[in-house]
C-alpha cells in the first residue's frame, strides 16, 4: 500500500460519528463519511504501522442500511446532512448502536433506555447561519452551506429540508438583492470583501423571525430596500426584526463588532415546557426546539425529586435546565463562561417569575471555588470537548450522591465517565436523544450515582 494509491473496500464498522473501518493487507483503514456496508473507493492519505487513513472518493455500492431517497436536491454537494439515503428508523438504530457501544466500553451494569427520536425529522432547525461565497472559484455569488469536504466553496441551499420554507424564501430574496447590488463576498484568505453571513432565527411557537445580515466594514450600504422586500414576502411567519451586524474578525465565525436594528426588535420569544425564553441574535439556544423538549424532559426525569435541594447547573448556557428545576428546588446555581448567555439567563428567569436562580459568569474551573452554596445535585451540560480535567476533579470533590451529564459528543462523555467511575460514581441509566436528524450528531443523557462504600 502506498500513499496516494486508490483502492476499493467494504466498510465493516463505523465508529462515532462517521469513521468507517475496513481492513486491507492486515492494515486497519479509517475512512470518514461512510456507512457500514458501503463498498467505497478511496485514496490513501496517511500510512502508519498497521494503520492507514483514506479519503472517500466514491460510494461504489450502497449499504443495505441506505433504504431512502434523498429528500433534498442539494444532498451530496452540501456538507450539512449525511444520512438522507437512510430512513429515519435506520438513522436512530445507527446512532443508538454507536452511543451504546461507546458506553459499554467504560460502563457496566447500567440500564440502557434506547434512543428517543426528534418529534420532527424535517424543518426542525430554529436557526441557520448561511455563508456568502461562490460555488467554485470566481463563480457567481452563492449563499448557503459549505460544500461537502470543502472550506471555501458554498452551495446555495434554496431547497434545504431541515428548515421551514420561510428560511429559503428569505435566502432567495437576500441572494437576489445582493447579486443586483453586485456586492463582493468576504474572502477568507485575503480578508477582503463585504458579505459574510446571513443568520436567520425563527420561533417554533410564535413564527416570529429575526434576520441578521453580517458584513465587514469595508463597504457602506443602506439595507432598508432589502427590509422592504422581505416584508413583502409571502411568509407563514412574520418578520420580527432585521439587523445588520458588522464583523471584521479574521476568523470565519459570526460575531459582532457592532449590531444595528434596522427594523422591528432584536429578539423574539420561544416557549419550551411551559417556560418563556427571550432569544436575541447571539443567544445560545438548542437548534431543535421540539427536540429540546424531549431532551429536557428526559433530564428532568433523571433528576427526580428536587424539593429543598440546592442544584448546580454547570455549563448552564441561557439557563434552560436551571429554570426547569427552579420551581421545585430550594435554589439553582448556574455557571456559564459566556457572559451574554448569563445575562440572557437572568432576563429569562425574571420573565418566568423565578427568584431562586443565581447565574454566575465565569469558567467552571475557577468559579465553583467561590460559590458559597454547596450542591445536593449537579447537572453537567458541557461544550463538545467535555469537562476540563481539573474542573472535573473539583466537581467530584463536592461528593454529591447523584449527577446528570448531558453531552452532545459521546466520545468526550465516555472519557469523562472513566474519571467519574474511578472516583466512585456509577452510571445507573442512560439514553440517547436525537436532536439532529439527517446528521451524524446525537445527544446523550446519563444518570450517575455515587457508590456506597
């Protein structure tokens, strides 16, 4: 086997999230973006002793798991969805098998409660960040998602199936307007150009929509004519606000140097499990509102009785979980490193009439040493990379009887579970919750109990 060589093989196993495995000449090969049972053609990229990494070139024969026709015309070109050739039942089976396999590697004698599907397979996202660019070098202006396996090329997703039709009407309108104006897009290498992103958020419960045009400061433009065009669109929902954000950051992320509200307001409300949440342009909120209800109801069931208990909600985001528990708890303390999220959590707690919530801005590793309250129960919902080892030790030192760990990346979860189990905690029960149909991502919810010595 040589680097650059093209070979064919059948995928015999897939590790989370989509790392296909096959064997040639007693060499274990990993090929990303594959499904178990597919016969693929790939190019050898890396060679190590007894191992190799290949780049997928073509699916020669589909897997038996691929039992559906893609619903979206952009599938294959767009890098957003992965499982559109797989029925939703098979998607859930694949994700459940992957998560349980990871947990089985580090946990014993726990109750596996399966996987819970999203209430909606299509049009489930409440937020999309579309990028400006071109579909090929020096091609016409495009607005949409990154091309599969690419960093520069953009696919105009005017038929995206994981968002409401209002999104695509707005996308088409904005793209047509920008092409008429002959705007340039922001080039990631030269850092020159005007258009960067279009962010659209839509409340599932009210249909209110926020549109945020994100540009560099390299050109001045009055977007009021575009606002009027969007207001004239035959939307099912309604435009609550149109914003213009100026972002001169060198990195390809949506952030604000300054944001101006050109129409309406810069927020709307979303309703989850009887609570009301104010959503602003840069608020963190689960992208699948109805799926979030399933996840949070699962977590609430795992938490159980909270009367007269002090609960720590670590990595609390905008405080959704904290506010679910607050009505039946003595006190809830939320810790979150993103200050904007903490301010949003405080506002939402006030909106919901909750007076026993305290939200603290800061790194969990540094902040929990100064919290005067001692927890009776801890909820963990960290970022994708999991919990910093030093922070995890401090969490363990609280010595609570029970914890719930919610994770959007099960490989990070099992790494932390190994540490927790060594420290005397045991996984009592666990389940997966699919918040991202069509993709390889999945949430996991785990209840941990401290073993009695």
